[in-house]
C-alpha cells in the first residue's frame, strides 16, 4: 500500500473512531428524544460513509472501476 493511500485510510479511520465515541450506547437509545435519535442516525450514517470512503480509496488505488447509479450500493 502506498503512503498516500495509507494516510487517507488512517485519516478516515480516525474520523470513524471519533464518530464511534459519540454514538450513544444501546442501553441509552430508548431514552433519547426524537432529535437525539436523529443525531444518532446521522452519526451512524457518518460511520457508513467513512467505511465507504476507505473502500473507494482502495478501489481507486487498484484502478478498479467504481460502480455508479442507483444500484451502486
């Protein structure tokens, strides 16, 4: 793995770690307000995007075409 890719992945993993620290524990979920649940959902979405970004960077570095469109996920 080249250094540039490694740095990008490392930065993304740091972001993911920060997001995971902010996500409320399972036990707290039933007591959250609608607004707090929406915030937790946004954090979960950020986690997903972080993983997706890592995978995209790996595909780009390997010159593998990334699917586009409705069925790309």
